């Protein structure tokens, strides 16, 4: 094509505005909301001043643009201050997944190249074991009985610290995915990417139907950890909008519910496991939690769970994304009168998100958006992720008639059996819809005759005492109506107290597959 | 400073996402809303197809990336299609202010360098007079009795036309400001700037309090023309959100109100003059217009007018911006229980907007934002606009305690008298608050003794018959309470049928000043 005309006749002093994280700080600061954390309350003016002081203190401490600063903390105002101050210096914030095994945490810290580590006293022993073997030059500790190094930094810092402009493609944050195979993989996001994610997410969540939306007057509390994909980006959104924010420390259902009540929390996000716990506590205490809108991600939101949530006053709706996607790319919503199922789909793409279902790849969902990681720090997996110029999600999707995305399964969790594809997700939903089933997970195990065979794991819940026979019969009944393939009837159904989970709360299907193979009798194998 | 680390370890095929206007088209298209214009109804799927066909048809016609395509039309689906199709080709959309004098229209067309002109049959005579003297190579006509050239282009175009990616800093739109002095000045906006304005505006208007906000389910109709600063950017917002949109053609109060009722319009924007007309018609017909949220700009929203609007069911709120600013940079809102005055301020900055009040320049409001014109096509004024690296608005502002911006006056409209500064805006508000006054405008005229003296122009309205004496007494009374300087009491108050206005509905103070000087008697001069 011929060339478009670029902005060229610009004034000598015209400001070329780079999209930097510091621009998300509300200006002037709102005066009617606050940030609550660790029993303290900060006005936005105080918060913005602390961000300046923290950055100044870190710079005095020797942190420079291009350095990596790693943080190990629970959800706190400190973490929020780090979300801003570290990238605003031109440094890189590495959010450390503290739920990984110590060796894996060591791996992620080493790969991040962090020269500074900020850690909560709860991780003192871990830090003592790891730091000597890493290239970490300085540590800052807080939260214990000794002098609070973080507060000392803030106090020593300059409230008028001036931030320089730099290239909006500078890396702002890095962290590691928690894949169930191989080492964690490092993803990275630039200032530009985070600013665009924040704007698109803010425009989307505000435009949801009443009861499923966020307003500036809502009260926000994260319940997916801040070390995990920027707590889904919501702390940046809440700060940009000047909302009241509540940071709950280490997660504990009783504390979360107490904060919800005391601070009037109305908007949160979590994985289905946390939602399950909240519902159970609310039921036990017979409390109504309305109004509380809850974005659910990490794994699929079962319809039954969304219905139970509604019964205790929580409007649950599904978001969809991955560590690689910054994370939010779609969000579900339901119209008045639509069944709760509408909110259990991946939902509608955010502005600027370009989705496609690649039928040549078994219906894999592929993406373009301005905020997707441009690769992994190890290049091999990067090229597979971006094969053909689109990000491969590894999820199989369908587009409903109304334009909403529905995730059918993980590409690797589809069970190929008897020449048919059985969706483990569909089978799990079917089992979870049975009275007496609290949770269910399905994996495929190798089978000489059928290629693969499904095996289910079930956690019993309130209601009738389900058995392997009763559940197999329920699946058979659905197979007879054609709702599911007859090959989907599981070979074995194991009952357990709880499903094994990864550090971020996803069902650990790798572990389940090993258990299923080990317990498969010669007769069925 | 040391250098931040840029995104560098990117996958070979990672997609570097440019912020292009084509990305604002909703994908997949929403199925439950439509675009209404010229008595026709288009689904979003049909609209998106027409955008592709139109671009393809223009390309077949010879339009290339880098070319300028000028449009002269009333508000229509065609204009909306041009908002997308022309920039998506890499070409530049010049929106022609058809309310300027013919010579001025010729000036703007010549400066734009347009090689293609699309015009409505209503402008046939104008085009016939102008085109021969300009470098226009091709014209497309529509709306008349002859063959519709626009529809022929769309029909001939390819529905699967593929748009190429290009630099996000490519110019997407140009148009001319309508300053009251000198020739119109050309401003220009890139794809990146318009995408960022759209995201920030969408996040802002959705996050307003209930009744002052936009939801995806609202019905949008512009009432500031599409030739004027992208109809304040709202057509891009409404399209991105997939809202129902209504385009009213040439403005006429009866048609606007009929469309409001028939199509269920709930969100619009206009200048105070149009709001005034709507209120008058609504009163005459004794109809309640609720729900209707109205963003007001172009000139200040008087409190009395906002109150009258509320009485007929319209929630009016002020936005602030200029042709140079893309345009929206701040938006007002009121909390429950706050007086209507809160919504008459310029309001709160949009995300990413950096405001400052420059006390060294008499309190001038200066700006940085990612969507401000980088200059004028004539360079001299550009450097003044961007003096010191910030855009100079020419408006004097104050920041209220709650962080909202209040515009005190135009820098050039401040009246310096007796060593004091008198705000013409404040004096106008005071006059308009009097019963019997419909509109008021104040200008300063040269005075040998006092440097300048204020002169008022008043349009009488419903209520008691005000006189020069009664109004001067009213101002004196306020001066005695200290609410306004005693130097503010106007030397003369002229009564007129209507205030002279510029082509975009602003009071023409240049004309008023000339009248005031001409009619000043030797005794007062």
C-alpha cells in the first residue's frame, strides 16, 4: 500500500505523551475514598505521597532504571505502592508467587535477575535460604518485630520525587506462569500494555448491566493474590478510578467476610475454590452477602456454583484470561431474565481484543490484543505461543449466537476416546450438577483399546450420598438423551476429601492423572 | 537516568499491536442493537459490512493511503461509516464545517489538500462553486434525486476487503477550529490519539453516578454535529460499546424530540443553545423528557439552564474541551444531594489527563493528554499552543476542594478594570440568574481611565420585564455583599432579540465587542 501520512507538522515543544504507569495515578486525588490495609487507612493524597517517597527511598538505596525489584508479600497497601513506585522508576517489578515450592521460588527469582528483594517477615526463613545463592544485592524486610525496612524507606524518601519520562515499551512487570508441566515460564508486560489493559478493563467492567458492574462508588477488595497477574489488573483500575480499596493480607475466609462487612466491599474477584469457601461460611452463619459482585477466573465457573453464590447474595460472573494475557480478555454478562449460565461463559471480548477460533487447530481460541506477553524469557515456548502471529490460548472455544465466547475445554484436557472427543469440562459440569456432588474433575488416561478413557474424581457435598454407581447411572442417562457421548461414561469414579490444586488454585490435573493411572486396575487398563 | 529495559525478548511472530481505528469496531458484532439514520436501520453486522464495502469502493475509485477525503454531510450513518472507512484505509478524513461562510469553507478545503469530496445534495451549489478552484479530483454525491453515488460505492465494494496494519501515528482526521479571530486553524489527530480518547471517554462516562452515566443499553444520539471534533468522540465510544445509535440528520428541535421519543434516546450531547431550544419545545408541549442525560460543552452550562433542564427531565452535565483537545478532557458529575451547580463545572479530568493551573499566566489551565493536537497546520500558532511543553487552553481555571476544575473565564475575556480583574463569565451568570433574563453576554471595551469597562448584552425571557436600571441595581446589590467587584457593574446593558453566534453556536464576542464600542457614548467612553 501507499504510505499513510504520519503526525509530522508538530509544534517544537508539543508533548509526545508516553503511556506510563504513573499516568494511572488519579490527579487531582479524590478526597472521598481511602485505601484500607493492615488496619491502616490512607487517603489517596497520602497514598500518592507514599508512592513518591517509596520510589525516592528505593533510588537512594541504589535501585536504578532497568533493575529488577522482587516482592514477596500478601495483599497489602505496600504491594499497591510497589505496583506503582517500582515501574515508575523505570525498574521492573517481579511479583513472586510465594505459594510455589521453595526450589521453584528460587528458580523464578534467579530467572528474574532481581537485585533487590522486598519481603514480608513471614518469608524470613525462605529468604534466608534463597538469597545467598542469588545475585540479590539488597533486601528490605517488613511486617515482623524488627525495624520495618519498608516504612524506613518511605520515611527517608522525598515526597516531591520527580519521575522522568521514558519509552512506554519499557518492561514494567514480570512474573511466572504456573504451568502444570516443566519449570515456571516468565512473562513480561510493558508500561504501555498495562495502561491499555487498565483502560479497556475499566471501560468494560463499568459497562456491565447493573449488579454486574463496577461504579466509582463501589468498594474493591482483591481475592486473587497480587503476585498473580497483577491481581487481574483490578488494583490499577480501582486506583485510576479513585475507588475505595481494601487489601486483605493473607487470605482467610473469616477475615475476608469480616472485611467485606466492615468496609462495605461490593466488588471482588477470585477463583471458584475461594467462592466455594465463602458460600460455605455464609451458609453456616446464615448471612446474606449482597451486594457483592464477583469476577471469577482461573478455572471455569460451574453453573451450580454461580447459582449457589446468588442464593447467598453474590453475583458471580466469569472472566477469561491467562498469565500470558495480562490477564483479562473477555468478560461474561447476563441480561435481565437470562439464566445464570450466561454468566458462566468466558463472555464478550474487551475493547481492542481480536478473537478467532482456529478450526484447523481443533477449535483453539487465538488472540491479538495490545496487552499480551510478547513471549517467555525462554524463547522456544515463545514461538509456539505466537505461532502464526496470534497468541495460542490452548483452550478450545465456541462463539455463541449472541457473540459470547464459551470455553469448551483445554486443548490438552480433551479426551480422545473411541474416535470421539469427550470434553472433560462438560463431563465435570454434568457431575457437579448432581445433588450431593461438591466438586468434580475429569482426566483422560491412556487406554490400549480406546486410545484414552475418562476417569472422574469427586468431592462429596451436601445432599444425598452419591456413589460410583449412582453417578455412572446419571451420566448414562444423559448419554441416552444424546447430551453427551456414550464414551464419556467414566471408567472409574474416585471419591476424595479435596481436589489437589496448584499454587494458584487450579485443579492439578497432572497429579490427578498420575493417581488415576496408578489406581487403574488391570481389568480396566 | 539509567535506561529502563525495553521489551526485547519477543517471539519472532509476536504481534506488535498498533492502536488503529479499525480496532474500535466491535468484534464479534453485537446482535441486539442497531444504527438508525435517514429512516433506515442497520444491524452492527450490516454496518461493519458497509464500512468494508465503502473503503473498498473508495479504493476502487482511486483513494489511497495518505490521501485526504473531505465530507460535507449532516449527522448520518454515512458519516459514521466515513469515521471508520476513510482512516482505516490509511487516508485522512477531513470533516468540513458546513456552517462556515462559503469563502471559509473554501479555505478549509484548500488547506486540507483534499483530493476527494463526498457531499450531500444540500451542498450541491456550494460544491459547484468551490470545486473548480480546488485540487479535488473526484466527488461523490448523495441524498438528492440523482443516482446515489455513496450507495453505488458501497454496492460496488468488497465486503471482505482486508485492511492493512500501519503506524498508529498516522493521521486519521483533520478539521478546522472556528476561532473568532483570523482564518480557521487546522488541527489533526492520529489513530493512536483517537483510540486512546475513545477508551478514556468510555471508562469515564460509564463511571458517572446513576442518571449521569452511559450504559451499553443506553440509546445514543449526537446533537453536536459530526463535522465538529468527531461529535465530541461519542460516535466512536458508542460504536466500540455496541450501543444503539440514532443519527438525526440536520438538526431541528421537533425532529430531535420526535426521534428521542420514537427511538428511546437516553444519552446525547449539545451546546447550551440547543438545550435551550429543547427545553422551550418540551415546555410548550408539556412533555417530560426523562430519561435523558445530556453532556453539555462548547460554552459554559449556566446553573439556571441546568435546573430548567432537570425540570423537563433532562440531566445536564458539563464536559470540557476544545477542538485542539480531541475534545473531552474533563467531565462534571454531582453526588446525590449536591446542588446542580456541581454539574456546571468543567469537572474531573479523564484518566491520563494531566491538568495544571499556571499561576504565572493568570491562572491559565494547561494540559497534557495522549490525544491533544500536536499543532496547527500553520506553525506559528502551534508553538504558542505548546509553549513550554504543555497545551495552553486560554481558559482561566480554579480547582475546587473536591478536585473538580472550574473554568473562571477565557483568558481573553477577562476584563481588566480599575486595577482589578472582572470575570465576564461570573457577571454573565449573575445576570442570567435574574428572573426575566434568558441569556446574557458580557464583553470588555477599551476605556481611557479604567483601562477596560464591562458592557452587557441581554436577551429578555419569561418573567418580569427587566430594564437596564433593574439589572444594574441587581449587580450593585451583589457588589455590596462582596460577591462581585464593584467595578463589575456594567457601563451599559444592551437588550437584543438574540446573541450573535459563531458557526458552532458559541457567542460571538468579537461581534459584540464591535457593537459595544460603536454604541458607547462619548460620555462613558
